[in-house]
């Protein structure tokens, strides 16, 4: 279905698809027609390793641009680790989402983060990121 959605969008509209973490969706060729792929990277070794493999597979599929977003950033050490990883693997870091316990609270309440607290730090960062991605 995702592949069909991407194929049917022939105009210049932005289509954002939130896929599960990992390689399975890309290994099935789901992203073959994407012009940009945003890899979300958390400041942990396994997350960075998956991002490295995802970026390589996305390039093999001919996805025009692979960029990264730092996620669950708590401090400068997290920020630096992700920035250094991106630099070492030629990934452009386009944004940062802070660690925000409000997201867990929203999940527990069965609400979307924006409905639970539209002013939460993570929600504001995601809004800023979405605006930046639609301009690029």
C-alpha cells in the first residue's frame, strides 16, 4: 500500500510515511520511488548501526537523498555522538528531537502527543522539523 501511495502522488505534494524501525520495509522495495528518506537515529549503538544499514540500502534503491534526525537527545553527549556518527557516514543531520517524557505520558493516556500537550518540547521540535523538511 505504501508503494502505491508513493507511486500515485505524481504532483509536487509532500507525502510523509512513518515506517517501522529496521530494514524490512526497505528490503521489500517499499521506498523505491521516494525522493527523500529521513532516518531517525537515537544516541545508542544499535540505533546507529541500523541507520547505517538503512542509509546504504536506501542508496542502493536509488532514493535521492538520505538525511538523519537525532531523536531522544538528552544532553550534549547524545548530540555529539549522533553528529559524529552522521559525519562519519556522510549523513546530513537535519534536526533534533529532545528526549521528552511527555511522549510516554501521551502514550499511556492513549492520545497523540500533539493532542496531549501541543507545547511539549518534542512536539515543538517535530513541528519545526516538518516545516524544515517541506522547504527542502
